[in-house]
């Protein structure tokens, strides 16, 4: 038996023994998602137990170095994901720390930042938010105006960020600031970290068309940021910002895939339409569901190839634009399909038999995927120039 086969057998046995039964059921809404952090309230004992058990092994970040995460190789990480999918295990933790700032700290951060921030990220103890976009600097991120004034051993930061996901619930922020106002746009920018409880930090939720408020305006008024919380070199943050954006785009692109622990499109189709002679009763919808499932599988294989290249040291690079664009479109198609499967019931907003309108709200929310993390037009430009070589 090969080492990988042995790892699969041991992983399967561990998951069977340690993943609570309730964490193997489909996630039906945001309440089933665990974000962790100081302000987090676990929805059940099993949710807390599942996170603790996975974090103890470092398997919330399985491919991070062993001193911080799971220390697994690319093939072992793939096996772990496959075995979790096999039992329909829910992700133990959703985390911008794992998806975004953690990889940036691993690559660019000094050792003291790695030791300070990475273990709490893996354990789900700190929830992060991203301070990038500003009212006048969205797609033109390099035009940001939030400034950091050098005060010797610290900076004083003033400015405003917008579309800050979950800022009102986050513990720390990774934030782009302008440390050299005299340099050209892409220069003179630094990436800093600070606690959201720091005096001068305030947030205000933004209500979306879906009725939810996952985004916030964030105001920074004379916020003290210690210089030892700079990731990389002062004035060299644009390189790190671009690297981190590739991870953000890959994350948003992942919305197009059915998450582990969630009901597949096919399962929801059967529930909504029913079966006839062992097949989905509606012939047209059957074809649409099959087409979506095939495209989703092709996308998953492409994403797996991109992850393998990244682990081999090639980085995600321009592939992130391709993953972000197609994943966005796939996610929008998924929600359109689910609305079609449910017919007029999909339009319900609230008030009928406790119906919370989740389907319609998620459908409306999916439209924002084409904007956040870089618009679809920007992704298509990157693909045309840097992947297809169309100049």
C-alpha cells in the first residue's frame, strides 16, 4: 500500500470518528457557516467541536507549513478534501484569514507576524476583514487615498474604506494605506494590520438589494498602527496587494462550485420537481441541470490544476482572473437555475409559512459577484492580454 493510500485510509477513519453527524448534513443557510472570531457565537456544540478537532490537526489550513497549519502536501490535501466530500462534511471554518491574508503573511511577512497571526487564524480565534476599496478607489484600487502618517514607531491612519465584508463582526483588518503621497499611484502604498477595537475605528453596515448587510463602510480617524504590523516593506505594498487579490479572486470564483456540506443542484432539482421513471420530471430542466453539473465539474478540474500549479511554486497569477470570471458566471447560472426550478415559489420574499426568501435573496446577491474582487470586464481584459496574448 502506498503512503498516499495509507493516508487516505487513516484520514477516512479519523473523519468517521471525529466529524459529528450534524456536521454531515446539508448547509441550508448562512447560519450553518462558521466564521469564528472573538465575536462568534457557535450555533451548536457540534459546530464548535468540529472546528476544534480540525484546528487541532491544522486541517483548517491543511497545506500551510506544519508549524502553523496542517503541513500536508498537495496530494494529501486533495485526499482530505475528497474524503470530506465523501461524507458531506461541512467546512469547519470560513475565513478571510485562511483564504487571503494568511497566504500573504506566509509569503511576505516577517517571522514575528507569522507567529502572532497564523496560529489564531488556523484555530478560528480571529476573524479578519479587508480594507481595500474606497469611495473613490474601487476598480482603480491604486488611487486609494487613506493615508498613514509616520510618527516614528507607529503610523496614524486616516481615511475611509467601503464594501468591507463583515467589518462590523471582524476582529482585525488587513488594510492598504498610502505611506508616501508623493510617489506615483502604484508606489508609496503599504499593507498594514490592526485590531478593529483600536480607538478611531468605526463601521456602518450597507444594506444590499437582497436585504442583507454583509458589507460595511469603515471609518479610520487617527488610528494608531504599530510599524511592526506592516506586511513586507513600507511603500512596497502594491506587490503584496496584487498577490492577495489573486487569492481573493480565486475565493470568489469558488462560489461557482457547490460547497462541501451543501446540497447539490441536482439534489435541489429532485426536491423541487420530483422524479419520473427515475429521472427529473421536467425534460428541459433536466438538460439545464446536466449542463450545469458538467460545466461545474470542468471548472473544478481547472481550479484543481491551478491549485496544483500554485503549490508547485508557480503561483496563481493570471489564472485567478479566469477562475474569478468563470466561477462568477457559474454561480449566477446556478442561482438562475434554482429560481427556475422553484417557479413562482422562488419569488417569495417573506411571510409564507415562515419562508425567509433565502432563494430570491441569494439570487439577487449573486449579481454582485460580477463587481466585487474586480469587475468581470477587468477579468476579461486580464485574460485577453496576459493569458491569450491578444495585446
